[in-house]
């Protein structure tokens, strides 16, 4: 069963546009929500993350919006650039403040930003 | 600083052959993980090791075994490879009580089973 549902599976956005990727979860034990970015031939790397007591976090052109009551969170990429073309994974973590965390990934969104 | 290093990067096996994927990290991290990545399936956890000397099954452990050789190294073994194990495998590590929850990934090992 997919604990974190991610959509869309793929996305094409024109340069300068806004890219939006959505994720939803069921398990209320999740206590941290990171997003990972993966370029072809590379491993995923942490992009930005948010705690559930915060509704929005912004880092440069990347913003996470978090809706705790709806159990949904999304990544917005403003002014999308061709260099943002990559696969994006949302994730959810339980046990963040313990000695061991369990991290569950969404299925990924392949973003292509056209010039 | 190399981070997380995986070997080999590419491997082709015949059905029934065995092989071991090696992973080493130089960040003094306690926790290490093996994931597989398949199109449309995201990253699925195979096995993990919370600390040296311990290992536990993840979401898709069947057909795999692991060894946490020491704090640095965590290997993944396929005893009798099957075409369903064709995938890209990622090793990752994480420090204890990481406030960001950040996993550090290797560059992946692409395995094809014929």
C-alpha cells in the first residue's frame, strides 16, 4: 500500500512558469515532510523540508505548502528553469526525534521545464 | 569527502546468479539503508540498519540479504537473481538524531537480470 501518494507522475512546464507537485498521506505518526530532487544518473538529494506545525516554508524559488487537517502537502517551484528538470520525490518521516527514523517516499514526479 | 560510495555502478546478471552490492559511507553515520527504484514505484526500502550490528527488513526484502560489516559498510546480496530484481539500487545513510531527517544517497547501482 502506498503510504504517501504523489501526483502528477510527470509534468511539463514552460520556462518561467510555476511547477506544482502534490502529495497526500494517511499516517498521522508522520512528523516531518522532506522533498528530494534527483537528476538523471544521480542519487536523490534533500531539497527542502517542513515540520507539520508550519503551514509554509520557502527557500528561494521553492516553497512547501502544508495542510495538516487535509493531510496534504505540495511543492511549488516559482519561475521554473530548465535546470530544475529532474525527478522530485515527496517523503514522510516518522520517529524524527528518536534514534531511528522511518522514511517513506512518494512515487516521484518527473518534471521537464521547456526552454 | 566521498559521502556514500556504491559499487558496482552497473552489473548484468543471468537468472540464478548471485552478487553483492557494496556500500560505504565516510560520514560516521549510524543508520544505513538500501532502496530500490523502479519506474512508477518510487523508492522502496529493502533493508535498513539502525546501527552497527543490527539489520531489519523494509518494505520489499524478499530475495535479498544484508550485512552491516562495520559502521561504515552495508552490503546487499542477491543469492539467486531473478528478472524482477532488475532495478536501480541506492544505498543511503543518516546521522543519529538528525534534525533535518536528511538521507545521503549514493549514485546508485543499475542491475539488469536476464
